[in-house]
C-alpha cells in the first residue's frame, strides 16, 4: 500500500514537472517569436523593435575596452553597426553597479548575448513566481497558477520583448521575501541589492526600509545589502576608474533627452498631457504625497510590520506615483497578483465571484487589446492606477473575509 502511494506521488511529481517545463518552454518560444516579429518591423520604422538590451550590450562593450560606457556618440555608432535605426542612441540610464549583471554579456556577440539575456529574464520571472507562491503559503503542486499568472500578465511579455532589466528587480524582491521569512538575513539583504539597478520606481520601499532596519535592528540584513552593493559598485572601476564621473556627466543638459523629459506613462506626464500646462515642481506632487503616506503607513503598522503582507501595496503605490517609469516595470506587480491568487485558492473562491479578479482580468485584457492599436507608452498612464484600484478591491474583499486582518 505504501509503495503504491509512493509511486503515485512520484508520478504526480513527474507530471507537475513536465507541465511546468512545457509551460516555460512554450512561453520562451512565444517570446522569441514576438521578439523576431518586432525586430522585423524595426527595418521599416525607427519607432518599433526597440530593444533595451542593445543599450546594455553596447555599454558593456565600451566598458570592457576601457571606454566611456555612457558616451551617446560611441553608443550610437555601435548600435548603428548592429542595424538599429533609431534617431538617437539607446542609452543605459542605470547606475554603474548595473554592470555587475550586464558586463558578462558584452563578452559575447550581440545575437548570442541577446538570446541568453532573454533566457535569463524568463528564468528570473518564473523563479520569482515560484518563490512568491511558496511565500504566500500554497502547496508547491499548485505553483502552475503562479506561472500562469506570470505568463499572461501583459507587462511580463512586454518586458521580454523589449529586453528590459526589470525582472532583476522582481527577482531581488522575491528573494528578499523568501530568505527574510526564513531568517536568512544576510542572503535576503544580498538579493535586495539587485533592486538597486532601478531604484527610482520602488522609491517608497527604501523610504520605509531605513526605519524598519533601525527599529528591528536587522544589521545582518543591512550588511548583506551593503556587501553585495559594494561589490557590484566596485566592479566597473577595474575597467574604467572614471565611470561614475561619466555617469554623472550623462545627466548634464545636452541634445539627448533626459529620463524625466521622456514621454513615460506616469501621472506627472498625464497631467501635462491632459491639462496642457507646465506644472513645474507640482509635477512631483504624486511622489511627495506618496512619500508622506508611506511614512504614516509605516508608523501605524510598525509594530506588526511583515514584508510579505505589506510589500505588494508598497510596490504598487511606489510605481503608480513614480516620476519616471514604464509599463514593463510593472512586472513588480506580480507579488500582488500572486498574493491575491493565493487568497482565492485558500478560500476556494471561483475567480468569477471575486470583484478584484474580474477587474484585474478586464484591465489585463484591455491592455493586451490596446497594444495592437496604441504603441505610444504615454497613453498607458491609466494602467498602474487601475491595477492599484484592483489591488485595493482585493484587500477590501480579503479584510471582509477576515475582519481581524489589518
């Protein structure tokens, strides 16, 4: 009897692994096809087929040859030789410690590097989904739902097509949650350093991280972040001691558009677009109000602060109010999606009976359909606030189900 049960368990495990492998490979192949289709369009239009990997790879090539990896002119020449037809160079706006991740790809030719970069991004997204599912307490056998949410979330696909680095930020937070919950503080802090490649759209996390470290005396976690961050920061100096000075120079006024001048889908740019006004410093009002909110939220919940519970909301509000972010950065919404899905599974509640689930599906489908008609990123300024509303509805539903929850 026991032997039959063991064989049945092994058979179920094999089926689960095969299903996950098939799902992962299908998504990977689909991403490759989408990537190639958009690449084909690049030959006829300078506004399509943009791949941020071209910026990472070109910058790594320059740094490896001890040149300025932030030189727009040198980047433009390398990218033109690749066949990209952009009107201006694709610049890596990420700080120099990002080279700890991107530099090895500069050792490869562009095609091989791009393929491995895509493979890495798929791996990070799926592993993050797996970790997040385990964090929210569901059986590993049901992790296929987390993967399904990941592969059907439009920003997850879009981030692969663009070749963006945002999945690294998601992996950093997923690893932080996983190891912090298990008491492995140094490892949690070290993985958190991954999020520093794009700190601007998760700025609220860092505002609350500082008082949390001080209150909880989490010095080993802070040490992990400091050690990993310092190692990444020092690495590019071995190739170019002036790289940090060159990075600062990149933000000096030139003909090149700076990040805050780009038409990113933010509330700041939406206000300028809809009101046709130069709001000046008032453009930063959403970020300032969010900063005040997070300090109040932290103070109110500081005694029972658990990152697995609080982080999804912190990330969503941070990205929604950030002064500079893109739709592909919304992969950091995945902790909120998986948290909500886990609640549905625990309650055995069909998705069609959850207002939040229906709202999320409508938003994701609308985003998918609009992508076929509207390419300009600015017009998706509504997307992050809509997802925030869907998450708040989920919290309302969850708190109604458990009145003692906070």
